[in-house]
C-alpha cells in the first residue's frame, strides 16, 4: 500500500469518527402519521470518554431521525468514588458519571429504563434520577419507594401514547438496591432457579401492565436479565447458575415475556447479558430476549460489542412492523450499524436464528431484518 493510500484511509477514518455515518436507510413507506421508535442496547457513557457527546457519533443521524428512542441506562449518573467502593459486590465497576446525560440529549434518547444490577446505593439512585429529571429525560424502573419504582414512563408522539415498564432480575444486596415501601431503589422480578418467578413479583408485573394498559396505545415491557443471579442476591440462598453461556435465554425469561404479553403488553425485550439472544413472535407479538450493547464505555467490556437495534413502526395506534439491525463497536468504542446481509452483520443475524427456541420467519428487507409485519393499507408518500 502506498503512502498516499495510507493517508487517504486515515483521513477517511478520521472523517467517519468526526462526522458520523449517514442515517440508516429503513425500508417501507408508512406515511407521516406513523411513529417510528428505535430500541437500542445497553447504554453506558463513562468518564473515560473525554467528550460524552461523541458516544453515538456513528449513529447520531439515525437516532435523530426516529420519533422516539428508548434504551436501558446501564449505570448511575453520579461521580465515581472508585473501584471496590462504588459497588462493593462488583468491585471492578465504577459509576460512569453525570456527564453521560449529555450523550442522551445529543442523540434524541428521550426515555430510559433504569432497573438493572448496577443501580446501587439508594442515595445514588435518587441522585441519578435527579440528573435525568433536570435534563428532561423520562425514566422508569426506579424511584423513591416501591410504588414510584413501578411507575411507567409515558411518552406521546404524533398522538400515540407509548408506555414503558422496566424491571431487573439481577441485583446485589436488597439493602442497597431494591425499592420498598419507604426506601428508594429499583423494581425487581426474582427467579432463584432461572425457571420460575416469585409469584408476588409476577403478580406485580401483571398489575403494572393492567394499570398502564388503558392509559396508552402501546405497552413496552423490558427487564435486565438474571444471567445466573449474583452470589449475594438472595442472601443465604444461592441462586442456580445459568452457566457461562450468556447467549442462551433462561426459562424464566420466556415465562416473563409470555405473561407480560398475555397481560396486555405489546412488545417485550431483555438486556444486560452483554451479548444477543434469540427472538420470538408469541401470539402475534414480538419478543427480543436480549439485545446486547449499544454504546458501552465501562472498562473491561471492550470485547463485548454485539448488539441489536430494534425498529418498531406504529401505525393507527398499533404495531405494524418490528425489525432489527445488528450493531458492533469500532476501535474508538463507537457503536455502528451493520449490513445484516453480509460479513459481521450476517453472522450476528445467524446467531439470532440459532439462539431462538422457536425462531420466527426472518427476512432481510433492504438493510434490516423483519421479524413481524402486519398487513396494512396503502398510504400516501411521506
């Protein structure tokens, strides 16, 4: 390779990093009244990134074109005190810091779920929620008490109301994390064996959905996967390990997803396993069992780059289409979309198929993988 060619490649890489990729070309024409929502993988924008607004450089135009973007916010927006201190039971972890909210605002991420295993410390949970509130980012999954933690996030776009609920099946010690009648924390669903779910927690999920259903047009339920549970999660009782293969969903995940959809939810997805899992269409409703990472800056996770972006098209106040696009991260740790028909993108699509217990028909349409599409009337051009 000549010196001139090397310079050209370097300039191209620099330009991509600085300016970002062009907006993704989605398929289909759904009219200007349709709502297009993107659900992206775990977000964690850490202080190790000098400028938090660069977190979605390569996806920013795509995110900004969406009517709504939702994600799990994996980490508290508070200053780190240091390893072994921020979360004593996860000694390598450090809180990512309050500037991460700048990445959300710069990239059209208007609503997040906050119930996950790294929302630790009751005071810090409230501080992090305060940062979101001060910046106009709506949230669900944590609060000043258990009722507050179970409140949905409700967003309206083009006359369509969308409600979100989030829970975590993985945590450390109750005293640091789990909301109760008088103390702040996150909303939980407990599964000691990875097969069954605590009946009281499952009833609470059903009640949350039943309460939310008449208030909105679309209900989205998500949760941070159990991933085998933590050693201290259930006190003296030791949860059954899921093994080291995070690519396989556990039986309780299917129970939760099916129960949520039977109770009135329209879409269910999981997160927190640091990789992707399978998908399912259950009674005509979509489930994505784990959508992996989006931007994730936490030290130690540089090789956990797999993820999915789900596109949800809502038309006539009902879900019309659900598709997904695989993503990865580059040498700058910036997340970017992959063509699902070739290379790394095709490999991740194959993984989704292989990891699905009852795989639906998946078809590539342009640059996305369609897992659900309902018949629709012809609409006017946008």
